């Protein structure tokens, strides 16, 4: 309990209003620093996660999907929907030069009516050729998906062993995926056979508004990685020129709008953080200066009874370090309580990919925030500590 016996602690305890004001100001600075850092880091991590989930250089879709904005809504924003192109066109795409890895995907939207447990986007993939979804699934499920097995996104209220019904077919939840901070967290994934069964069942029940199609004769999109020796631009242009009624798109172009939005939000957060910190440091400097000026006689008395100049400066510095430490801890705790439990709500409100950093990184950010806040308080009080160590005791005690 040595701390409670120190002059610095007793000074702080004796002026609770002043002390609380300094603690709250430091807490506000810490909250903004850690909160802003977590926001920017989570947005960037979410964008990288989206890039990984797309996982291909090129996406080829029916031309109609791009004219109606369905593609971006379904692939990037998680809206339920579907679009299809004839498989013969997919074969023409795959016959072009420059095609390296390629895999077909199938989209189907469930409904909220009695036929389906929940309204979600269902994505089917070819296990033999897939190079985007399978590596992600293997992180939580090492077996091959059997027919009517599904894998659910992290945000869905479904768990391993549950049964979900889509268009009258009971599907078994084989695994729940790790969180990505993207629209894929609310999607359902399954193999090619299962998605075709679901499409056919939806057709049989007349529960979708697309014309009669054969599930075996269509695909929704083709994901492509370019072959060595070819550029993405070359392959995209070749497909768009030589294959009609399809549109090849660079995946980087698809997320460019999100990237721009993220950059804008990050810049705004950074500017606000800097502005608040500059203002906060000025206020801290003024607060410590006023506090020291009000207590000149107190410090003069300490000098008379034998306290050295270094001792006086040390008292002022200790007070600043104590208030800075306590305030920064309060700010860090409040920031974590606001952002961590409500990260999903933040993602929904911002409509941008949002994925919190790992626990170790968050802890690191918190520690750095405390250190920066404490050092800032020390810097703000340095001038006042220097002045108080140079006071003329006789003049102050005479009231001059």
C-alpha cells in the first residue's frame, strides 16, 4: 500500500473533482485511440477476408447479371438472388486461351415461406475443381461433403447436427465456418449435386420466378485464375470479345468500390483521431498548468520543509502518470465493451466488410494505447514540472 502513502496519491485523493476530470479526459483520448485503431484494422481485415473468399482473378457471369446490379448485391452484399447461363457458354469460356484454374458455382436463394427454414443465399460449388470455398471449409471440416450436407456461415443461427429445410429437402449441417466479416457469414454452401437437387425442387414447387431450366444445363458463374504467361486483362478482354452473352470481370474491380469506401472511412476516422488527440493534449497541458499554478504555495511550503526541486517535479510527474494510467485503463475497457460485443451491428450499419483482429492483436493495441496515453500525460505535464522545480519560494510565500 505504499502508493496510498505517497504525496502524489494524497494530492489526487484530496482533489477528487480535479482528479476525476483529468481521468475522464485521458479515458476519452484512450477510447478514441483504441476504438479508432480497432475500427480501421477491422475494416482492412474485412476487405482482405473478402478478397480471400473471392479467391480468383476473374469471375464470369451472365451478361444480364451485370446490367441489373444483381452481381454486386449477391456476391458482395449478401443479398439473396440467383442468375444462370447456359452450360454451353461456360464450355466456350473454358476453351479460351489463358485459363488456368477454373471452377463453376451455382446460386440459389431460399425463401422465408413454409418451404425453407431460413431465407439465405445458397452457393453450390464443384468439390473436384473448387479452389476458393474448399480451402476455407477445410479449416473447420476435413471430410468431403455428402449429398444434402451443407456448411453454414458463422452468423447464421444454425449449428453442426441441425437440420435445415430448403424447398422441401432436409439438409444436414455438417460444419459452421469461421467468421469472415463479409456477406459469406450469412450464406450456406453445399456441393454441386445438392445445389442441383435444390434447384430442381424449387422448380417442381414453382417457388422461384426463373423460367423452366435444367439444373444440369446451367451454371451461375465461373471463377478463373489466369494461366502462367497471361495477364488478367488479356484473358478478360478475350472472353468478352469472343464469348457472347457473358461478362468477364476482374474481381479486383468488383471490390474497388468497397475499397474506396473503406479508404474514405479510414481517412475520416484517422483525421478525427488526430484532431481529438491534438485538442486533448492541449487541454491536458492547460489543465496541468492551471493545477500547478493554483498550488504554488503548497509547493513552496514543501521546499521550505526540505523537499528538493527534483522532488517537486517528481510529485507533479507522478500525479500525471497516475491519472494517465487510470484514465487509459478506463478508456480501453469502455472501447472494448463497445466494439467487441457489437461488431456485427457495426458491420451491418457500415455496410462494409468488418472483421475484428485476433485476440492477441487486440491485446497488443490495448497495451500500446495505455502506454501512449500515459506518455502523453507525462509530456503534457513536463513543462509544468520544470516550472515548479524553479519556483522562488520567498517570493511566493510573500504573495508576490
